[in-house]
């Protein structure tokens, strides 16, 4: 594709990806609780979900979801339920000594799985990609090469923002040392996840 077209795409994705949402909140929370290094497993799960959604959209699932609102609703309700569950879990998360108990340390596999589930909880990404990609594809040039450029650019930009939010979480970790602040942060995080679930519930194809 033309360089000018690619820059327009990169600018749009950079602004959209940096907007706070369930993925970025999840990265920040995991960085606070487990540190930026272990949060990499969560980021890998989220990135896997992003790749799956982008490839599914390219394969035509976005068009299928638009044509079959019932299927979209099933995925949407499942995503809402999961986000609400995450919010409830965050609200009730332990604080103080209980939060640092080694028995509560999550495995790399568990961190990855939770990130993957969080990333897949929003079927709107598939619809979004189905609407976004055609705006930047040149029908006179090879489709798969262009798609590869678009997907790779999206992943790199998404990964950059994961890093930004993870470092932000590390900065907040010291401030959250007192149990009272941990409890306040857990409650605020819980409300935000539930809010994201409510926003997804009200969305339409």
C-alpha cells in the first residue's frame, strides 16, 4: 500500500489502541499485582486474542456477525458475563498481607489464560477490524501482503501501549502499598470492569 495510506492507518490505530479499555486496564492491574515481567504472560494472552480476532475478521467472521446478530449477541453476553466476573473478583481482591501471600501467586499459564479470555471477551474487535481494514486496502495490490502489514502494525502498536500501561502499573505499585489504598484501587478497578461490561451490553452490531 502507499506509504501515506499506511501512515494514516498507523495514526488511527495508535490513537484507538491507546484509549483506556478492558485490555489496557488488565495489563495495568496485572503489572501492579505481579510486576511488569510476570505481566508479560498476561500481555501474551491479550495479544493472542487480538491476533485471533484480527485474523477471524479477515477470514469473514466480521461479515458473519453482522449478518447474524443472534450469534453476535451470544458472544456479547458471554463477554459481558466475563467482564462483570472480573469486576467482582477485583472488588473482592485481598489487600495487605493477604495480597502478598505466596499461595495467591498465579502461574504463568493462569496469567496467559486470563489475558486471553479478557481479550476475547469483546467481539466488537472483530467488527471493528472488518470495518477498518477495507478503508486502507488497495484492491489493485496483493491482498495478503497488505493484510500482513496491517495486522503486524496493529500488533506492534498494541504491544507498545501494553508496555506503557505496564510501566504505569509499576509506578503505581509503590503508591498502593497501604492496604487502604489497595482496597480503594480494587474497588475502582472492579467498577471499571463492570462498567466496560455494561457498555458492551448496550452495544449493537
